[in-house]
C-alpha cells in the first residue's frame, strides 16, 4: 500500500513536470522551424495545463 503511494508520488513529482517541459520545448522547436501553427499552440496549452510557468503565490494574510 505504501509502495503504491510512493510510486504515484514519484510519477506526479517527476514524470509530469518532465512531460510538460518536453511539450513546451517541442512547441518552441516547431514554432522556430515552421512558424506558429495549431499543433504548436496545442502543445503549449497542454504544457500550461500540466504545469503553468508562473508560480501561484500563496497569501497567508
């Protein structure tokens, strides 16, 4: 039971940010070679959905 939770945490902590970074990099590469397209915009939106670039600030007061 604990191993399953650790594995889930590892996926969320490592694989998801790597996937977002890969999608963002692929999007920038496609845009630099061919210009903006629907595919590059879709990759950017997917990366933003997985992991936004701007960190959300927590307000304590």
